[in-house]
C-alpha cells in the first residue's frame, strides 16, 4: 500500500491530527465522504457536458463518473447501516480556496479545472489510505484500503487528458503551481472530519 502514497504527486503530507479528528468523529466523516463521492461523479459528467467537443476526455470521464458513483453507493450503504442520513450540500473550504485561483478564459480555465481535479483526487486517495491504516474496525480499514487502491490512479486521468490537449511543459509547469498552492492552502485550513 505504500506504493499508493509514493505515486501521489502531493507536496505535503496530511498530519496525524487530521486522521485522529476524522476517526474520532467518524460518522461526520462518512457523511462528508458520501458527499465527496457524489460530487466527484457529478463533476466528471459535467466535464462530459461542458467539453463535449473534447472527445479524448469523454470516455475516461464517463468511466470515472461510474466508479465514483459506485463508491458513493457503497458509502451510503455503510451510512444506512449506521443509521446516518445524507447531508445537505456544504461549501468545502479546501475546494473553495483552490477554485479562487482558477484562471478565466476557456483554455486556461479548462487546464486549471483538470489539474485542480487531479490534485483533489490525489489528496482524497491519501486520506482514504490513512483511514484504512488507522481505523480500528477491520471491516472499515479494509474498505478504505481498497478504496485508496481503486482511487490511486484517478489523479493521473486528469493529467493525461491535460497532456492530450496542452503541451507537456505547460501542463507540468501549471501543475507545479497547483501542487504548491494546494500545500499552502492545506497548511492554513482548520482540521475537520472531512475528506478535504
């Protein structure tokens, strides 16, 4: 499983304070996790709708949407067994801070949204891995370890699409900007029982 973390492009590691918070308030974490999976599925389909003229993204985004929706369904079933209900949509301060830095202009916006989506996926994968490592319930630990394995390549889907439509050096330079921005944003956010 350490290969999962080694292949993530993140510049900072999540602190132990985060997984302690998430595990001590695990029901809250589950509600947020379900919302994140649902939103990830919807985001992938929104790429298909908004960028229907970019055929290289359609198939991978449909596949991603289906996988994220399946994960949402799994988390919902766990919640249901625990007597939890789905939550209302809440603004994610992590994502909100990232999206403030997205550029205007069709091409710039397209590239930035791809790269931001990839980094958000990478951070989620890292945090699922941590839940799997530290959860004291064996069933939950195995579920999150499996989820981390399944989500490990999601960030690369967005990078590969970006490299299909933009020069590789431009993608790498802009991705470095986003990785540095994400690490800075994360360092300033309040720790909460949420995926991000």
